[in-house]
C-alpha cells in the first residue's frame, strides 16, 4: 500500500498509521491549537528532507491540516517540493486526505 493509495480512500488515521510503520521517526505532530503553522511546516519539511536523504527512492510526503495557511505555505514551496520529490497531503477535519496538486496541472 502506498501513501497515494491511502490518500485516495483512507483517512488521516490511515495515513498516520502507514507513515508510522514505513517511516520511523517521520511523523511531525501539529498541535491542535497551532499558533505557528510556519514553524510546523518548516519542521515537517526539514524532516522530509532528512528522509529524502536517507531514502532517496522511497515515497516521502508531508501531511498537513487542510487550512488556508498550510495551503499557502505548500504553494509557496512548490518548486522545492517538486525538486526534492516530496508530496504534500492536506488532512481535512472529517479525516480524509487530499494530495496537493499545483493549479497548472
């Protein structure tokens, strides 16, 4: 099962469980009342880059709350994410996940 498969039919819990199984130490928790989305995003990106370095041929993905601020941060980092082959997923309140797709695609 790949992260993409999970995002197609799964929930945030499925994504979290798969990431925890596949990518030990990769999960970055975002506090419920996150007052610092930029910090959470930068920490998730930092860890993703470290994972990419250790696992150059594996799927590496960010899972972020589906909030406008996180969408803006991902869109602003689109070139970096694409260059490093890191996927981004937005986790909705209902637990479903949506993979980020640039508007140009």
